[in-house]
C-alpha cells in the first residue's frame, strides 16, 4: 500500500479484501483514553460475571473456567492490601489465576456519562459510541480462545495495557478445525490450541499462517469479517470494540439459524446421557440457551425472509426487520437486534479529517506458535519488523496505519514473497480452492449431497461411529460434522432452491 494515502480510514476498511490493520493516533482525543480500572469502578455499578482461568492451563474452554460475580472495585483490589474479605476473588491468588470481565455491552453496565467517552466517528461511524460497544477488562494472562465472529467486521480500541492478537484469514478455516462446541451464537471456535498446538491431533494446522500483532494502548485494530483470532492480555488491560454490520450478515443470520436448529436437539440429547458418559463441562457457553424446535424454526423462517427481502430492508432502513423481530420472544429480539444496523459504503459518513499515512509492514517473523523469531530481523532494515518496533517509531507526524502481514519461519524465501501478496483476490481464490479440494480429497463426505452418498460412505461412517465407545464423544463428532461451516453452506443452498 502507498504512503500518504488520500483515502479515508472508512474507505480503506470498507474496501474489498482489506487486510487487518493497526490504526495509530486516531483515538487520542477519546476521554476513554483516561480510563483505568479505579475510574471505571465508579462508573460501572453492580456485579459482573467474570471467568477465572488457572495460568497453568491456557486454552480452557469458557465452559471449563470458573465463573464468579464481582464488582469492579473487587477486581481492582484483587491481590492488593485493600482486598475485601467478602470478595469472591479472595479464593484465587492473582499470581495463579487470570480474571476476565469479558464481552460486556457497555450500555448494559456503564453509566451514561462514560458512553460518550468512546466515539467511532473518526472511523466513519459518527453515530456510534459506547452504546454500540463492548468492553473487555482483564488481568494479565486472561485470554479468549481462537474463534471467528459470524457478523460484521470489528474495530478494537486498546485503552489500557497490551494485548496480543493472533489472526488467521478465513480461507485457512480448514486448518483451524472449526467446532460449535461450546455453542455460542455467532462464534465459531477452533479446536486448536494455537499457542501450543497438538499437531498430531490437528496436523493441518501446520499449514496455517498466523498474523501476530501486539496492540498497544491508543491503537485500534481492524479485524476483517470472519478472520479467526486468539487474544491474550500481556498485562492488566481494558479494551473496547464495536462490530460493524455488513450486508453479508443477512447470509450469516440464515447460517446461524440453521446451526441453531441442528445443534439444539443434539445438545439436548447429551443432557439425557448418564453422567459417566459426559465430561463435567457443559457444551453451551454461559449466557446461551437452547430454544424449542418451534422457536428455532421461527428464527430460521425470519432469517430466510429477511435475506430474501434484504434489498427492501435496505431501502426501508430496518423498518421491516424491526417489525418482524417484534413478534419474537424478548431474548431472541435482543439477539437479532444487537447487530441490526446494516452497513454499506453509502451510509458511512466520513468524519475523518486528517489523512493517515499507510505503512505496509510486517509484524515480525512468527513461527507456528505465533511467537516471534528474531533470527530473521536483519532481513530488512528499511521496514519495521514488528509491531513492537513500530511502537518505538514515535517520530512520525499524525495518524498512521499499519498493514498487518504474516510471515512464517520455515518456508522458503519464495513462499515468503508470495505470502506478501496475500490480499490479492487471486491469492484468496487460490486458498479457497485449495480449501475446497482439501476437504474433498480428505473424503469429507459431509460436503456432498446426501442423495449422492454411496453405501460405502455410509458403512465407513458407521464404522467410525462404532469405533467410538463413548456416546458423548459420538455426539461431539456428530455436532462437529453437521455444524461444519461447509455443511451449513450446502444446507443453505438447498433451502434457497
Ligand atoms: O479481547 C478479547 O479477549 C477478545 C475480543 C474479541 O474476540 C472480539 O473483539 O471479537
């Protein structure tokens, strides 16, 4: 990308195939930059759910973590001399556990006063502030498992502390072993522990190319639609994000509704199994619930009709959508409305006044574990070699943007060079094709139409099933295969006929 680009930030992030970006110098005017945990504890009242994970056990599923309800005062005082005796956090040593007050809609927990401390206008979204944002408050070591979000794209502002983001492009989905267990509406998790992968179990992961970024306070990360991400707080941190709806979300709503229909009876079936056959952890993330088959079908019906009428919906600016949603149970209304704003190039007000400089750069050579390998740093003195280096480069005027790129350690130089073009549509297509051929060469029969299945396929499937003794494990495999993103796409094609 060129330096001194005249394009606005909004144009840039709305452009097709825009890679992940680190945006510098754009939120210095936010009052939120002055937040710290003590200040927030006066503006956020009541108890909030938090998850605690032992620092020795990275990559626990949310369902395996300990959950407590705490006030932000208790969070702030944790491990300090002023810690209250009655604090639920007393039971856990801050040296041994991380604590994460994660994924909280600001409008649900914060005073009106601080909602205006966040302002996404500079990114082209003038009517977005804390009301449309989510806050994440965590101690050093807290993390969010690798997943991608079904809806929209994401802008993440780092307010306090540093966080590491490890990203993977959507066309590498087959290397990341997607799963819907634990089930969370709109999140597809990866089975892989990306920081410490078990390559025997997940051999395809070797082919994945991580894009690693350390996000510093004051920086904003643009996460394009459907990019996988694993996130870890390198120190106590506060971040705020907003998911910006896109017209593609009409499709995603249908696939989420199909997934919900398929997964609900299977998760229900697991509840019927005896305790010996199930692990102790739940398959449903906290805050999620399994609806009745009828409610699931209503959601599917609604999602399909919204998709069909999306053009009218765009014209009538949410009117029809809101009418349809009004007939659903309150909880489902919230679910559907939370990302209700459609998004298109036309409705982006360009609030951005200064022209940012755009730097193309690498974030350092990373190995398969997302760790940086310093041995290659001398390769290019001209370019910043890591986001850490960039942070030291404070002599540049005005805002600037870093294009996040990946580089892997054990590839030939030719491969490295070709990787740098990774955002051309050609490369993307190539990867998508390879993903398709990958799954068909692996004999992934889920991708074939049911009516073309041979008897042999069926007997193969049943021998796999027989080989597994544990019914809970059988169910897990079933859930995994029927909710695989490619299978959902096939089903949607059928539904649209
Ligand atoms: O910051 C985190 O821990 C996770 C954030 C995230 O997953 C998101 O913004 O989509």
